[in-house]
């Protein structure tokens, strides 16, 4: 994509970040307020270059989250909105369906809790399967029981972002890449947003900056707590000849103490099948490799008091994740717990993404979405999975707050 011409002058709202949340928020603003002039500023040369373009591509149904939490509400609503948007714009998606498999009896209580949560949150079509019925859904999966969520879907989130950006541009708004925002100066009636090529004046600025959200919020005067720490997730691809091993999506029962769902088998809309992701704390917000280090990123993570507390609290899980990151065999063995015919030679190199995970000063991994408001600014401070699924519902929530504040 050619570099965008420098964005200057004045608009009504600047949205910082060209991932799915920034684009969804700009789209929602343009739906509700066609009179507003908007500019989306993205630091990379392409949209969706970070989490949004490197995730599992799952449209989550909302089974895991405590009923009534923002995550539960916005996931169920977001999945509905996303499917509608894809239908309207001709973006392929599929309700591939998902099994959450309990591999041992000790996981059954946790699986029941997930079922109860899903039902209380209004997730459609949930079905409990005893072990001997798992093969009706996934002939190669085994377990003592499973929860089937037939409405869990798959989509290409980059295609969704391209469609959102296309609508915004058709409506005359600016969507500019290669425009890293460096700071803001708020005045009584406007905010000046400084970027790599100059500055633009706006009535309001809305920040959806993923892994960089804490820095931008801090520069805007917000509390340093929570800080974003990067967890790299790596996937393996199943070789084409073995892709029919799994029909849809198969997940383990997650550890309730962790915000990650565990190593799963995921069908993608292009037909490929992947295994992953791992979850390794890394030294760079854009770590391409497990050992990538950017000194400034690593220093922020290490200097944060919550990091050592988290590392101590999750020392067992950290060891498992280190093992997964270092050994392809360990990842395949994990997935083979519920698909035993999966063999080491069935997998090849895959892809990776870095999760932006908020961590509190006292070492808690923040599970729910977090927002904060400044003077003429609004920040999305934690948007972990399933924020891609929930993006259009999060956008509606954010624009509600924006409207309540009287713009
Ligand atoms: C491995 C992995 C698997 C996942 N699986 C799923 C899944 O299956 N389903 C699901 O719903 N969710 C999933 N997620 C979560 C989901 O991808 C994220 O929650 C979602 O993409 C967050 O969107 P975002 O726009 O906030 O962040 P991002 O996509 O990270 O976008 C933030 C953008 O802000 C830009 N930016 C940062 N700083 C600046 C600046 N100073 N100036 C301008 N631009 C800036 C960045 O370049 C980036 O493009 C997964 C995430 C990962 C990493």
C-alpha cells in the first residue's frame, strides 16, 4: 500500500490505531454521525498489522466469560454484529462449530461451569456431549465429555478491516497508514494530535493502540496501571494431506487462572488447519521471534512491579509455556491429548502473533476490557481476545460513552 499523504488540518475525531478496534470505532461513529469528519491514523505501512492480522480468526460465541461481564455481553452481541457486517459486505465466514473437550474427569466441573456461563450469557445452541458422542461432531477427537458450540465461527479479520476501511474511505474519511501518533495536547475546545508527519487538530481523539495503548494513555496523563505486557502466541500448520483430521475447532478446557484458552486446533476460512497458540512473555511488543528484544519494551516489562509478581504466581504455567515455545513436539503432544491420531510429522511451520495483555501493578492479568477517559480523549486500555469478535459491539459501547460525554 502506498504511504498515505500527511494528514493535517482539522477533523472532528482522530482515531489512533488501524487494527480492528480503531476501524470498528471509526465505522460506528460514521454510521451514527454521518456529519462528522474522521481520520484513522495507523503507525504501520498496512492496516491490521499487529494482533488483528495474527490471530486464530475465530468468531467466539461467548461461552467462557462470567455472565454480565463486559466480555460476555460484548462477545455475544459482537458475534451477531460481525456476522451481519460480513453478510452485508460479502466477507466469507463460516459457523465451523467448536468442541471444548475434557480429557480427564478432573476437568468436568470446569467444563460444567463453562456450560452454565454460556447458557446464562445466551450463547445459542450449546450441547453437552458424553465421551461416546464426541465422534458424532469430530470423528478423530476423544475425551470424557465435551461442550459443543455450533455457532462458533471463523473469519479473516484482515478482510473485515479492509472492508471497514473501504466503507470509511467511500464516505470521505481519512484512513492513513505510516502515521505513528507521538502525543496529544488538549486545549479547551480541541486536541492537537501529533504524528510522524505533522499534526492534526480534532474535537476528540480515540485511542485503540493495542500493545502501545498504555504508553499513549500515560502520555495523556492517565494512570500507569495497568501496563501492557506482550505474550507471543505461535502456531503450527497441519500439512495439507492431514487437514481433514478435524472438521471445525477443538479446544481444551482452559485453566481458569489464565486469560488464555490453551493450545487448540483451529480451522481457518482458507481451509488451513492450525495448532496453537503458545503464550510466552517476550521482550518486544512486535516480537517476530521468541527471542526478539527491543530494549525499551523489555525495560518497561521488567521494571513493572506486576511482572515479577505474575511470574511467581504463574511459575508452573510459565514452565509449560517455555516448553511449548521451545519444542514443537510438546505443542503437538498437547493437541494429541484430544486428537490422538495427530502425529509429529503432520505439522509444519505456522505463524505467530503478539497479544497485548494488561497486567496490574500487583501482578493480576486483567481479563475484562478496560477503558479510560482523558480531556477530549478516550482510551481502550485492554482489549484481549475475544476483542476481534466483539469489535463492533465494543465500538458501539465506546461511541455510547463518547455521545454521553456530549462530544
Ligand atoms: C495469538 C492471538 C490469537 C487471538 N485469537 C483471537 C480470536 O480467535 N478471536 C478473537 O476475537 N480475538 C482473538 N485475539 C485477540 C484479538 O486479535 C485482539 O483482541 C484484537 O485484534 C485487538 O484489536 P486492536 O485493534 O485493539 O489491536 P491491534 O490489532 O493490535 O491494533 C492496534 C493498532 O494500533 C496501532 N498503533 C499502536 N500505536 C500507535 C501509534 N502511536 N500511532 C498509530 N497507530 C498505533 C498498531 O500498529 C496496531 O495496528 C487473538 C490475539 C492474538 C495475539
